[in-house]
C-alpha cells in the first residue's frame, strides 16, 4: 500500500512559546494502520484522541507509559481520508 502521512506537531495553545523537543512519531503500516510512538513520563496514563475535522475529538485509547516512558499505539482502522491525533492527560 502506498500512502501519505502528514504530521504537524505543535505545542498547546496555552504553552506560550514552548518548543516541542519530543514530537510523537507516526508510521503508516502496509495494511493502512497508523502506529504512534512517543516518550512520556514512566507510569503516567495518556489519552490518545482522534478527530476527522480537528473540531470534535474522541478518546480512542488510554495507554500507560512503560518504565522508560515509551508508548506505542496502533490505530488499526483509521478513518479515511483524514485522521488527526492528539495526546491528552486524563
């Protein structure tokens, strides 16, 4: 499968002029799934949210960072033609 993944990473609108030094990484799998990897705080729970219009967001998973802070999540059935993702703290 051939596809294009566009990732735009930015800080929270309330973060001021903060610079994102730990951007999440997205990979388009051959089967169309999207894999998201990022580093967080070990043991902390993060929500992965998805939207098709960047207006309404739905939590599609709650994941816990492992002992090194690593998190990997795969969205096996992302909506077509667009899916937008964000991370949130519960």
